[in-house]
C-alpha cells in the first residue's frame, strides 16, 4: 500500500434511478452463459447483470519451449482493502452474492455528493465531492485518481487474467492507527483480525468464481500455497493467487516509547498462523516504526500526516541521522498537514529535520532479525519495500550470509541502489504501476541487470492501496492504444472495457481499475517497445524461481561451529570472557574482542582440510575497515582468498571460489573505530 495524493475533480449529480436498478439486480439470479460448455474459460453461469470482460480468444496454456511458464505477475495488489481500516475507507466490494449493484456501490456517508469523503480531503487537499453512484452509471468512479473506491471487482481481475496475467499477489492490508482516527468504521481496529477476515474472503472469492464454472477447483481464480502448485495452475492457463501481508503491526509487534509490545513467542505464533492461512510473503514494517524495524519515510504533506500517525502509534516521531552509505530513505516532508496535525495532543508539534540527515536511525531490531530468520525457516519471502535502508541492509546481509533468495521488492519502495544485491541473491523486483513513460524509463535503466542475471520483471499495481494510478495520456497522444488490440501472446483480442453504462478507454480515462491492466501493458509496448513487455512476460517464471528457491533452501553446515579458535589477543574483562571461542559458540549475544590496535588476527582450525567458499563475519560496533580472509592447509603458508578496504561493520559475507583449507584466518589491517576488532559470530561454509 502506498499513499500518494492526486487532486480530485469536483463531482455533481446523483443518479437516483440507479437505486431501482440495484433492487432489480439483486432480484435476478445467475443466468446461463451464451457460450456455456463450449470454451473452458467461459463460465457455465454468470451473475446477470454483470460487468463485461471484453476479451475474445482462448487464454494461453502450457509452457514455452524451455519449459518456463509464461505470463505477467502483479506482485502487489489489495483485493480486499475495503475490509481494512475499519471497513469504510475503500467503498465497494470485489464480489457479492447479491450481484454487481451490491458490490459496486459507494459508502453510505458519501451520499449525496461525496461531501463526507473525508479521507479524500485529508490525502488530496480537495473537497472529496463526487457522484457516489456506482453501478450502472459509474460517472465519477472508479477512476485513476479516485483513491477510496473499489478497483478490484472480480470481473476486472478476470479481464487482466484473460489479457495475460498469471500471478497475482493479494496483500492483506490494514493500519490500526488510520482505522482509529478515521471518522467512519463498522468494526474494531485490531490489525490481525482484519488480516484473518481478508484471508477468509479471498478463499470465499475463489469459491464464488468456482460456482460459475461448475464447482470447487474449476474456476480461473486459484489460491496457491507453493511454487509447484502455482506452476501447475499457470500451465492450465489459470491465475495463481498468492497471499501476502502488508500491515504496520504484524503479530501485535508495535512499539510504545521504544518498548516492544511483542515477544519471540508472539512472532513464532503469528508466523505459524499466517503460514496456515496460506500467506507466503510479508512486510515486517509498513508506514510506522514498530518492534521489528524502522520504515522508509513518506514525503511531502503525506509524510507529515504519516509522521503524526507514527507519534500516535508509538509515542515518538521519526528520528533521522546522516546516512553512512549511498542509500537513503525518502526525505521527510516539511509541508503542513493541518487535518492530521489536529490529532496531536496540545502543545505537541511535528519536528523539523536536517536536509543532510535522511536516514532513519532505526534499523532491524533483535526481534526483527528473529522474525526474518523465522520467515527463512518457513520458506517465506520477505518484502523489503517500506523498510528503512538501515533495516534493508541488515536483511540483505543476513540473507547473503545464508544464501537465501527469498527477498522481494514489489512496488518501488526500496532504494534503487539495492537492485543488484536483490538480483544477486536470486530475489524478485517489480515496479509500481507508473504511467507508461515513467515505467519504461525505469525498466530500461535496470534492463542490463536483468539481462546479466537472466530474470524477468514484474509490476505492482497497488490497486486499492490509495496511491494513485496512471492518468490518461490523451486521445491525441503519440503511440496511443488503438482498440481492439491483440494480447501479448497473440491469442486473444482485447477491446474497450464496459461495466454497466460506462466504457473505459485508457487513452482518455487512465488506469481507472484492474480491468485496464492489459490496456496499460499495451500502452507500455507502444511507448517502450516489445523488449520491455517481453521482460514483463517472463515475470511469472522469475517470481516462481525465487519462490521455489526459498522453499527448497536448506541451511548449510557451519564448519566453524565447534572449531578450535585462537587470536592474536583478547580484551580482558572482570565480568565476562571475550575469548576467541565466543565467536563460534552459536550464541549471537557473545563475542570475541581484541586489544585496541590495528594488527590483530583471528584464526580457526577446522580439524581437517575442507573445501571452503564462504566466510561470514558478524561485527560488533568495533569493526574492521580493512581486513583479509586468508586460507591455509598447514597453518604456515597462507593465501588471501578475499579482502576489503571499505568495511562498514554489520554482517559481512566473503565469497570466493571453493578452496581447500584446514585453517581460516581473519587478518585485521585497519580498524573502523578507535577500539579493537570485535566479532559476534564467525561462520565458515563449504562447497
């Protein structure tokens, strides 16, 4: 979910006659499809009236000549965000047993002219006025700049599937603070309660679609819980739906005045529950700092409003520091957000921030590291978007040390400088659903890296995520979409999408709802060329590669565990031991520390000659700026396997070609602080 405001148009005129049509629609049951029984992709019965799909031709099935699945992947969507934030922030439902008129209707407080669409006012600075009537007229919504109306009606998702999409990640989303301060709601604000509800409704939507096709398992909307199942679904030509979680306080892991409100037991219980629900990817933090990690800030007026929410949630505002590397968090907006700031206690003000201090002081906490490792043990994929660069850097360090590929950036919220590290791990990247020109420019910027690592690309629509979507390029724009057009595989013909009395055209309406995803992809093809779309068409296969590698990852044996350790020196203490054995005892809370001088070494005897290809070093604050990893078979003759002069502490992973060695030595050359060298843990891994 990304909140980014776009100004609203003023809306007028309520079509009262739609109420009569609503009653009529509820009274009508499903009717047989005209194509019933002739084509597997057409249902035997569809509710009537209902939205059009406006796609003809068979969805492609099977794999390509290499055995790879084909198709697009939306790595970030929110089908049931209408159930989040107290249930009244996003108006309309993805489906309803009572029909389209019930599903696609506005919130009651938006009648008669949208004057009480208060969230629109807060996020966009407009008055929120609009024609609230949905079915059948849809005069003002859904629209690319309408942030509080349903965009994921099931038939619109069906159209995207028919247009070539084969993976959809449904991120279960909510935010307890937004729920608590929003004026309208019909339920409590506990985040995990909302997540459970959205998961159940996703399964209900699967059943709803199945009914149209003759029973369980027969529909095109298939929830999958492992990569092999997803691959099978896609090979059948259907849509593989993956459950993810994007929420600010997972497992109740908020912090208040820097005190964690959850435990390791809560994290284990929460991960087990989510896994049982079918969740396979998640964010550890979102919008507000929590007990697991610090967030990457929002900017502008919205950033100020979110910072107010940060205070209401945690009792503290964001805190910044100068960045230590090339990555940075988003600059915190200094613009006022009067409506949000009214929520602050008397006398409390949002602080100002130095322009040269753009990094969140909060990174990955001890509990956050425990959660990340817990996700690894369960084969789950971790979303790094919304994490502070300090937290992201630590996650990538941990995953690199374990050769774990399960890292995702699903909608353009990580620092772009992380791109190659993600690809190097075997992770997957999707870009936010920007306008075609911007999307193409970013896709081409990273094209060489995708070629280098042989991976496809994805998009994150973030529909229902109150972020804003591509506006119209205009009826006279160069290289505009011409209707009808063929799908990327060439097997289907796609025309303008019609629901009720409204027909949408991407050129003049922009990406108003999920059904226009195929049109947006065609716009990308016309603006950027076939190469960009080809990379997107390989996206489903690359996403599944990352998922499969995560599922099948097995921790490698640590050759250092129990090895004989020695060092040039050990810091003396009356209270604890800093001896060499402390860095190979499997306890991340103990450490070896040297005397306070540059020329120090740490050595391990593995007991026998082994093939060594990776050494991990978890530094305490007293780290090495310059050091070498050396190997020896006899303890006398040493060769340098890896070295650096730019060490920055944290968790380092030294990789090199597999080399026979019985002895491993870390040779300090220059300290990074005025203290000595200090290591929590040293790991040695073989081929």
